[in-house]
């Protein structure tokens, strides 16, 4: 589904190199997890894939179903099926969650040449999906993320994902700041979306999220590279021993 | 201070181009005469006046109104969906045929031109009186000109709770129209009224609205100043608030090459509340000036000014706002914010926020900012599939929301938001 080949990224404004040749092949139906020390480049990878300004790709490609998405605008990548659940969701006063989501859903449909969703259909769908995530009508009416608790913001990201139905879902530390119950809700939301035609890339620091969203493949990122790839047991090893052993092993 | 020759000449040239107002009964003729005398003393605004530092008054004081093409658009008129009493003016002249019968329970509505021969009238204590009070400490000559020469307008006295809003509709049909309207609203104790205003009115429009709010009364005002690109307007609101009364005014402005909206508020009774807000969007040849002067002259009053402007393609926004807290106006709560969102480097926002405080136990704050679209927020919206132009417009609405939220009534708030949204969508094409 998403094939990342030899991705090198530096900051646009100076010579700081952050990603130093990342290779990943994310297959449909699979959940890949990325773990790695702070500052190793995990969020940068997700930003570069979704098209944030400020980074320069110096080498490499990222193919989403035959299209090199690195050439596309952020909205085009979204319409192509890519979604990033942000580590730090943005607050936007004065625009309701509902308005925003309807605009987004219909913008994507329009971009794909599909018919727009009418308001009745949309309302029905959003109510249903919000309910699974324990998001009430009031939260839908409120301005985007304004005054939301950390957990509410993350749940809201998953709601957006559920409404937009992307094929490639990237979750950046969606578990951080969540209490146990909220994490279960989020995991339930994610698991409900698991599908043979959809791939997930889950960035996390903790094994506990992976207890609920079971990964097929676990990667370790360090200093801008994937230094080790394995099965779910790799996450358990990290949880127990940290990154020192793995780093030493590949050094 | 003696007027400069240039000022004298400009003033006399303007007056020479005016039709003399109908004389009318003693009180009205007197009020008009007094206003003309005031005007001659202060002279029309000139480019060197401190109060006109950011806005060139030339086109507003010229003997002839610059032409303004009538803007044709296929859009339902503003406030169409609301149950209201409609009073329609065409190029500044009341048009009874397009209007509702001006009768409303709990409200007396009279046309200015009809009362001219009435010997004594409740409005004699107000017409031009609030305007005259508002001439100090800063002169507002265009308002005096208005009082002296307005032939039309409404005198509205509210004794109860008006069951429907009164809606003043200003149609513009002639390229060269130069309209002057003067309205007076008096709310008796405990009375309530919502006043709606919309429409470009004329090629050039000079309007004064005097509002006297007795103890415990509430006045709500929503205005949509729109559409015609070349229109010009100089408007004044003079409001006087009694104890525990409430004044709330919101103005949406889009388009218009020249707009100067002055709002002069005097809080004279304890525990009164005055909120004035504006949301303006300009594209290209657009100059929009909000000039507000709030005087606290009683205890525990609250005043709030919230002004937002979105500017692009060389549009200019101006804000001059002052809170004056007089000696003895203890526990005053005064707030003022003026902000602009500049969508490019060609546009400009000029602000002069001022506080002048003579009481010692008050809480006043003011702030003014100029900013651009936040890159991270824009990226967030785009990452959800919203194209850049649409995402920018959502952020424009987000920016204006704080001002729009000053409108209490949800339906009116939504109607205004829908208009702002439609304006933005038209520009996206
Ligand atoms: N826009 C930027 N400007 C300056 N430095 C940046 C920028 N983006 C990333 N970096 C730097 O690049 C490195 C990688 O950052 P990144 O946020 O990708 O790490 P991460 O693996 O997500 O870390 P964490 O686990 O703490 O979230 C860090 O040293 C960070 O400071
Ligand atoms: Mg990170």
C-alpha cells in the first residue's frame, strides 16, 4: 500500500538532517508499529508523509498505490487516502467540529470525483461513529479541539479518521496522555477500522497501546533510520530493556 | 481655534451644494440650525485632523458624491428569513410601497419628515442632542452635517417589549445618490428592541442613529453593511445608557471603498452594559474605519469592544478606540480588542487603542494585533483533505468568530456567518 524507499529528509531552513534513509513497506491489512527514542525522527516521518512545510526531501520516494505522494499537496495526499492522527492536534476556535468534518469529507469526495454526502447522511454517520468513541453531540458542536482535554483531542482525531475512511492511517503517539479507559476506547475505534484493504502505521513509546492494537510488524527507529524490524515480541523487549541493547547490537 | 481657510472653503463648498432642509416646526428647525452652526464652528474633517489621520475624508466631504455602481447579485436579501417590521429606503428616501405598515405593539414609529410640523414632540429632547453631546471631547463634523440636513429617517419610541425586530433596509438604485438619514430611538424604562439594518443605501451615505436607553431597557442592533464595491459611508451611532440598561451593536461590513463607522457610547447610569463589535472583510480597494469612543460616567458599568478585520489585495483597515473612565466611575470593567488578519503583504491595518482613566478602582484592558494565517493550523486542515483556499476561508471565519459571537441571538449569528461564508465562497469561485 505505502512503500517508503530510502527517504532522506532535512530541515528546509538549515542543514539539520533528520531522516537518513528510511525504508518501509506497509501492506494492506497490516498494522506496523514504530518505536524509538525521543527525537529519532518518528513524527518527522509522519509530517513529511502528510505534506507539512518546513522539510526538504533530499532523496527517496513514498509510493501510495502507485503514486509518489511526496509530489502532492497535503489535501491531495488526504484525498489519495492518507491520514495522520496528530501527536498534538490543533485547536481552531470558531469552527465547529461538525462543520469542519463535513467540509473535509465532502472535499475529499469531490477530489475523487465522488458525489458529496448530504447532511442527513452525514449526521447519521457521524452520530454513529462518535458514539463508539464516546463523543457526545455537544463535543461535535464545539469548536475544533478548543478546550478539549488531552484524551478528548485524541479521540477526536480517531473520529476524524473514522469519518474520512483513509486507506493508510498513521497514528502519532495517539496513546500519549490517555488514561486506561480512553486508551481502550481509542484502540476500539482503531480496531473497528481494521480491514484487509487498510494499512496502519502506529507510532508509540509504549507496549500498552500494542496490547490493544496488536501489530503485525514492529520497527525500531533511531537517529533517522529503521535499525531493527521484528514481530510483536520486539515491542516487549523494548518495554523491558529500553533501546540501549538494540542500538549496541546494530552499531 | 480659528479654522484654516482650506477648511472653511471645504465646509462652505459642501454646504452650498446641499438643499436647505425643510424648515418645520420650531424644535426641529432649531435643532437643525444649531447643528449647522456647530458644523461651521468645527468645519468638515480635513486630512490634517488627528482624528482623520488614518482615513482620508476627501470623498466623504466633497460637494458631490463620487459615483458608485449598483452591484447586482443573485442572493436573497439579508435577514429575509426573519419575522420583522420592514422599513425600506431607496437611495435615502423612505419608500412606503415596499415597506410594512409602520405599526408595532409597544412601539411608536414616526417618519422624520412627517413630524417636521409638530410643535412639541418627544424627540425634541433627543434629535441632535445626543449628537451634540458626542461632539466633545472630539469633533464629529459629519454627524453635525447630518443633523442639520437630514430630511428623512425614523423616530422610534419603544415603551414595551417590541415583539418583532424593526428592520431598516437601505436600497441603492442610482449611481450618483447621496443620502442622509437620521434616526432617533428612545427606549423607555424596561423596554426592549432589536434593530436590524442592511444595504448599501446610496453611492454615498451619511447616517446618524441616536439611541437613548432608559433604565433597565435593552437595545440590540445588528447591521450588515454590504455589497456595492464603490459605495461610501460615514455613519455615527450615539448611545446614552441609563442604569442597568444594555446596548449591543454588531456590524458586518464587506466591500465598500470607504467606510467610517463611529460609535459614541455614554454610560450614564450605574450597572449598564455596552458591547460593540464588528467583523469586516475587504478585498482590494477597501478602506474600513471603526472609530469608537466609550465614556464611563457611572459605577460598575461594563463596556466591550471587539473588532476584527480580514484584509487582502491592498485593503486597509483602521481602528481607533477609546475608553474614557471619568472620575467616580468606580468598578468600571472596560475591554477592547482590535485584530486584523492580513492575507498578504499589500494590506494594512492601522490601530490606535486608547485608555484614559480618572477613577482609581477600575479594570480596563485593551489589545491590538495584526497577524497572518497560522501555517500549522492551515496544514492541519489541509491534511484532512480541505483544499488550501477553502482551509484559508475556514480560518478567516475562525478569526472573525470572536466578533460574530457577540451577537446574542443564535439565528442572527448564523445568518451573519452564512453571509460571510458566501462572500468568501464567491471569491474562491
Ligand atoms: N521543524 C523543526 N525544526 C527544528 N528541529 C526539528 C523540526 N522538526 C524536527 N526537528 C528535530 O528533528 C528531530 C526529530 O524530531 P521528531 O519530532 O521527528 O522526533 P520523534 O521521534 O517524533 O520524537 P518524540 O518521541 O519525542 O516525539 C528532533 O531533534 C527535533 O528537534
Ligand atoms: Mg514525535
